[in-house]
């Protein structure tokens, strides 16, 4: 249920409603704009259905939401969520460019990529330390050592760092070293992990599952917001279809649809979506045109020898060229990079 307060409702009126909801055993989540306050009511469906909120002072409208998500919806919050992490901003017109290798491999590799990403105008540095690999025999990432190298590389060029957290057990450790916690496609419906990240004070980059519907992506994001963490970035990274020429199929309609349905920033990852470096630039351009708030691209100083995802990784000159080509398109879309 969404309770819309009248314009400039007093704090006392808002508190009164919230108190009543708490007494009834429901949770109240506030979206407080300068003029409008909307209160999202979360709790047992039956209980909420019976709540009579229409007559309360200051309440103008009560909307019964049937969708399985509320807090992430545009109805709850019309304005874009702006995620700020260190100096980087994403959402609300600020375009985020996340770049870096699939996995952290060495100090030299990370320092070189960090320099290149910074110099070309990237806004965040990525690098996997805990890698979700299809084969248990493939390189699983450097773990804690990798987190430390990522952190040091990010610090050396003053870029915030993004890395994946694979398991609830690692959440605290990863949060200690990283600025943004990535939930990978294979973990999008790991509800325990989502709940844990909802309780943490770190922005979350939530990637779409390999065969997740738009509604399922939104429901997963709802888990994180429900826990109190409102800094969530959604990422379209390609879905599995019958096509095998590309690694996945980049669903650009999902980017546009998500931008309409939710106030959360939406980015695209053409590297994992296509699996082919020659398709990264055209798909970056297309994602910007579809309304993406940012991109995530894999960059490696020596893609031929990358321990993971080399065929989809750009080398440094290609990434620098990519940034030059994308900048005017971002501006054309009315965003800042
Ligand atoms: C990644 O970004 O490193 C990654 C493993 O992506 P995905 O979870 O989308 O496969
Ligand atoms: Mn990868």
C-alpha cells in the first residue's frame, strides 16, 4: 500500500500515520520530497488490506499496490535515485562508467588498468576477487588478496571500486575493502544474500539473472530496499536465448522498461551480454540511446592473456577510443559524464 500525503503535509501528520502503521504491525518506508511525502506500507497482505488510512489527517490518497514490489517503483518515488559513492555519482542525469578487468590478477595489472580507466574518464574501477565460474576447475579469483589489490589500485587514482560478493559469509569482508558490492547474475535470487546487503551501508550493483524476468529483477531489488539500503544500481547483462553467436542477448527493451518502472539507476554490461569485444562499442552506443544511466565494460591490459573473459575484454587503447566515442552520445541524451 502507498499512502500519499497532501502537499506540504506537516511532520506531525506524517508521524501520526507512521505511528499508527507501526502499532498495527506494518513497516513504514518514507519517500520524502520537498513537497510530497509518500509512505510505503510493507507487511502481511491481509493485515495491510484491512488498514483504514483514508480518514487520517494529511492523507490525500491511498493506493493499493498489487505488484510484488513497491519501494523500487516510480509510484513510490517519482524522482531518479542518485547513488553517490566517494566522488562518483550515478543516476539522475549523472552517467556512470564502470570499467576494469573481469578478475584481479596482479598488482601490476590492476595499477595499469586503474590508470587507464581514470585517464580515459571512467568513474569507477571494477575487478572480481571472488569469481562465480561455471567450472569448479576454472580460476576462482584471488579472494582477499584480490580485494586488497583492487582497493590499492582504486586508491592510487582516486576511483571507487566495485567487486562481486558471492556469499553471505564474505559480505563483511568485501564491504571492508570495496565501495560497491556487486551481486552477480547467478546470485540474483540468492535471497539471503540480498537481505544481508539490505542491512549494509554500501551501494549494491544488482545484475539481472541469466533467465530472470523484469519483474524478478525488480523483486530482487525490492529485497535490498526493504532492508533499508536504498542505494541499488540495476544492471542488464544479457539474458540466455537460443542465440549462440553472442554469449547472451542484450535486452535493451529491459533497460528502457526498467527506467520507466523504477527510480533506481539502470546500467548495461555489453561485455558479458555479447562475449565479443568487437560488439562492445555498438552495444554501448545502443544502451545509451535506450536510456541507460551507465555502463560496465571489461578492460584488460593484455586481453590475450587474461585469466577470465579475455575475448570480451577491451585493451587500453580500445577503451580510450570507446570513451571518446561515447561522450557526445551521453551528452546528446542529456546526461553528464
Ligand atoms: C562479472 O561482472 O564479473 C560477472 C561475473 O558478471 P555476471 O554475473 O553478469 O555473469
Ligand atoms: Mn567477466
